[in-house]
C-alpha cells in the first residue's frame, strides 16, 4: 500500500496497543511510530516497554502504560489515562497473549485456564474498557489478535487454538453489532511469525516470516479496513482449504504434523 494512504489514515490518531513488550507488538509499535500518531503501549513489564519505546522513530509520541491486561481494572485504568490525556481513542489493537502446548500424557486444565485468561479474557476486558472511548472517535477501529490456529483443530494447540477460535468468533460478531456504533472491527490471523514465543517451538514452522513483515501486513489491513487480516497468504489459504475438507481427510492430514514434530 502507498505510504501516503497509510500516513493519511494514521495522521493524528490515538492508538492503544497491548502486548507491546516483544514480538509482533514491539514490531508494530516501531512501525506505527513512523507516522504522526500518539501510541499508548501496554504490558506487564515496564522495562521491556521502555526498550520498545527507545527503538521508535518518535519516542515522544509513545506513552507507556503498564498493567496486567488479564485484570479488568488494569484495562480500565489504562483507558482512563488515555481519556484524561486525549479524550478519545481511535484505534485499539489488542495484541496481548501467549502460547503453550498441550501434552495429552499430562493433560492440565490449569494450562487451559491460563490461555483463556491471557488470550481471550484479556481481550474481552480490553474491549469493555476501550469501547466507550472508541465510540467518541469519528473513525474508530477495534483490532484483535487471533491466529490461524483458530481455523481448525491443530494437534497440541487444543488450548491455544481454542482461545484464538473464541477471539475470532467474538470479533466476527462484533463486526456486525458494532457497526451501528461506528466502530469497525478487524481480526488478525497470522501464520508463523519469528518472535521470542515461536523461538521456543520444537517443530517445523512453514512459511515463517519476520515480526517486521507481520507488522507491515497488519498496518496495511488496518488502513484498508480489512476484517480478517491473515498472512502469509500461501500458508493461511492452505489452512483455510484444509478446514473445508471432509473430516476424515482433514484428520488424516493433521495427523501428519504429529509425525514431523
């Protein structure tokens, strides 16, 4: 997308970006900082947020607001700070989350609780806190981080994929219901992106891309107003196709991933 269109879309916008202490969140903050917008960045770790800020093109436009995003009150406090300073929020990018994999030889419900809390409920809390501010914007956008793992039942991602499928379903519904409020909704569904989290993976990651490239895809999708921002296309389209196959064939193909891991 032409940089002038991105510049015009982001000019003077107030943005809240969660999970900005590393990975895609950090890369996205750095990419957005090239434009004339005010960016509030959040996570639990203020020292990592400071590293993110120091890498930005215009650090003075980056506002650190530390908080535990799995707690509703912390989300509300952050949005209160944004309101007190700017009176509105134009774009909320709810990116905070984590990933853990299920070991069926030691099936652990606590793992599911952690991922539902850190991935799904943290986004629900962020939406509750940010919606009143978004509704004060003339061009509001709500953007949430999901994953291609939510497309179908990938082995070992029983907990992670479930949390992401819940996010995708919720944001699809909100796309319709929030239209009357003037809030546009997008969901981000990346494939494999090289980050601190994926560096821990012990299995092949086809079509993996850099966090910087992921940030470019996300910004382009936000500016275009795309509902489902998915990338890289060869990988995501393949997963979408597999999800449409008959169950027997789909399960056979997915079982092959266990043989390779």
